[in-house]
C-alpha cells in the first residue's frame, strides 16, 4: 500500500510537468499585438476561461539588436480579454524603436495559482511590428466656419514623416441625439469640409486614421469627440442685416442719383469743370440762332426772293432823257477810269444802246 502511494506521489508531479509542457508546446491562443510606429505595443490576450486568476505578463525583445531593446507589461486579472500596453525602452524618443526589417520575440508568462516558482511560458518567436501597425488616433480636433457657410473640421497627427501621404481617414459626425454619419476620406489631408449643417444645433465629430503603406494595418482608435453648436440663423429683420444688406445699397444709390441731378442742373461754372475744352460755336453764328431760330436750311438760303431770278423778257421802260443823262454821266468819268473801268464803261454803253432800241 505504501509503495502504491509512493508511486502515485511520484506520478503526480510528473503529470503536472507533462501538462504544463503540453501548454508550452501548444502555446497560448488569442494573443494579438499592434505597433503604434513609435515605441508602444498594445497587446490583447484572450485565453477563454484559462488563467483568468493567474498573474500573467507579456514580454517583447527586439531580435538581432545590439541595443537590447525590450519591454514588459502585466496583464490584468479577472477580465477577458486581458490587455496591456508595452513600451520599448527606446533611448531616442524622436526615432522609431524598431525598423521595418526588425522582428520581435513575444513571450507570455503565467504563474499558476500565483506561485512564482512555477511558470508557464508561450512565445511568438518572430513577430514583425510594421505588419501590425495601428497608428495613434488624431489629436487636437478643431472646427471653424468658412465665409461660404460651411464648416472646416481639422486635426493633427504626430506620426513619423515618412507616413505622410500614406494615410486615410474616416470622419463621423452627428447631431446629439442622432446616429453617426460616416464620411470616408482617401486622401491624406488634415481637414474636411462639413456642409449643410443646421443652424443652432449641437454636433459631435470624431476621426480615426489608418495607413496604406504596409499590409496588415488596422484602424486606430477614435479620437476624442469634439462638440460644438452652430450659431442661430440670421433674421432678415435684424438691425445689422438690415443695415448692411438693405440700407447701405439704397444710400449709395441715392447719393449717386443726387450727384447726377446736381450735375445736370448745375451752373455753367460746374459744367466747365466737368466738360473742360468743349467750345461754344453759337457766338460765331448769331444770325442762325437769332434770325432763323436754328433753322440751318433757311440760314444757307439766298436773301433775295425768287422773283429776282426770273427770266421774264418784258422790256424795261427807259425814257430818252434818262438815257441821255446816263450817257453824259459816263462821258464825265471816262478820264478817271482805269483799264478795268474802261471795260465796265464799254459794257454800260452796250447796255445803253440796247435800251435805246426800245424807246
């Protein structure tokens, strides 16, 4: 009987060892980690109902690295899945803790029933962080109105520079009591316009980001929600709107019409100021205005009547005495005539002879 108990006493530790070895060989399922592109790993482990009350931890070591970069985090007890954040001991915070060519050795270690002398270990010998990227969520969300009545939602990201141009975003916004409305944005820009928002309404918006340079990436967590209220609609009867949109144009048009009326009815002095160098020809055509009342056709016509141009052959009644008197006058002035006068005298004599024939 004692030998039987001794045999069972030897077999019980051996069975525990074999059971723990089977766990080591089988590994812990459900371990999932992501890398934030800087120095943080976010790990989640779902072991079902196993080891929920046992203290466990996740350890990461960068392989083939002379700086011995590593990190450790403890998984909480009594929850499933169990999550923790692991920070790699990166001495230069402005650089990546690892590069795209590095791999990590991930290890999950548990102490069954809290006994530190008994540990169970499972590992992922080669884990590439750049194929498990989950970027940090956008920060510093801000909203600002635009002159055309829209709203610009903007944010900032502190990812590494080489990721610029390789990100895409998803924006969700809603009224306070309404379901979320999604707005995908494929281009890498840090703002998006929000159109047709209702006035005097409370809105909420949030943003998340992912990368499209390396395969296997995941969406980031959502950013902190931003809440804002749109201003109330501007009443058409408000004083400021009435002054700027109605009264100001009416006053400007009234002033313009008043100036035009003053110019039209102004004195000659004001006209000379506005029409400099335009001469007044009326002083050179006084008969045109005073006699003919501006009738240009009458002004150009002959001052003689039409009867003076008549060709009526009625002979002139010239008496002998008048003819003799004319001849005497002509003879008295012959001596003082010049050559032109002589020709005129000859013409007059010819006329006189013609008139004598009709006496």
